[in-house]
C-alpha cells in the first residue's frame, strides 16, 4: 500500500486490547503516510496479527475528546509532525440478537478457564492447576508470571489439563475464546458477593497476584467482578489458590443444584483403599480407572 507523503516523520498506530493501558499498546508503523482510511488501518492491524473478524476498532478522536467508531471510510490525516500517532482500541464485535437467540435455544453445557495475572508463587499456580482439573476446568493460564518453573508436577495434571502462559495481558486478550466472559476475582465492596453470583456458561476467571492483586485496567476490562465473603469483623484476605478453588467449587455446586442434584462420589475417584471423597486420587489415576 503506497500513500503519498509530505512528511519525513513516520505515522504510527498504537493499538490496545481490552484491559491494556495505552502505554503498553502495540505499535504498527504506517510508513510516511499522510492520510489513511479506516479500511487501510484495519488492514495494517490485520497484518500485525489482529483477528479483525472478532474485533472492531475505535480511535482516539482528539477533537471531540473521546473514542469514535472507526468505519471503513473514516479518513485519518497525519499532517502534523507533532501528532503522527493514532491510538486505536479493540473491542469485541457484538453478536446479532438473532444469533444470541439461536445460541440460547441450543445452549451447550459451557466451559471455564482460570488463571493468575502477575503470579509470583509457583506452588500457588500448581495448587490452582490441580483444583482446576478436579472442578472440571477446560484450561488454566498465567499472565506475566514472575516465577520460573522448577519443581516437578508429581500429580501429572499437565497430561489432562492444558496450561497456557502469556507474556502480557495483551497477548492473553488477543487469544481469548469467542463469546466468553471475563470474571475478575477481587475483594472489594463494589464486587458481587460470591453467594449471589450467577456464573456465566462460558467464563474465564481472572485472579490477581499474591501481593498486588489485579491492575485497575484489567478490572475495568472484565465483564463481572466477584468477591469471596469473610466472617464479620475479619478481612477478606485469601491465598490465591484457595480463592480460585472456592470460586470453582461454587460454580460446580450451583450448576449441580440447577440440574436437580449433586453427583455421587465414586470409589474410583479416590486413592485405592482410601476414603471415598476424602483421599483424592491423582488425575492420571482417575483417567486410568475410567478406561479400565
């Protein structure tokens, strides 16, 4: 794509996924362009790896001080040497009402994933991983983890449940499943108490780090925010792995009640010779038992 140039300063596009601050946005150089259409900007982002079938674009309209929809025929001028950068925000393409209705008529059981942003404790991640397998998660993940994997996975959860590692929140957001709600698990008075929370059929539960919690930009990007209860007069301060395990148990329990009961415990789900429902088996042992 060649665009006439009247400036030696290259035009730059800075784009962000939901939950990413502008200073952490990704940069795309548009060369010495002085005028770009919305369609051309869309193509530049697509060439940089953005799935433009899933994301629609808004640009920072400095004249009106807000985020405007970037239409294919929108024209953006880069004729001021001091203003050669355009900020672009990505947001999910909304589904038509009829598509939502049809999906509701043939709803699947759904799925969920769970992970930690900025985690620094490998043991917490390992515990959460095993709990996720037990509670039926589809996957676990880490975003910008601050630990190096060193210890062995003695229960071999990795053989049964995938775990994804993302360098930053932008990488996570760009790979999110279609039509899946982000649920921030963070203590606070403006969060929905867990006992009142209705879990989405398709959900990704996002937990914060042990020391800093979730960044405000991530909280704003999440569709839901849920908090665990604490005894009266006590501070709601939970271990990350324990917090995630409680949220997953709440999801399983509520869905089972909605289906008319609870699943019975099986001897095959416990260690050989152990107590049913008390001495839990390793994931690999349960899988082997189910195939026998």
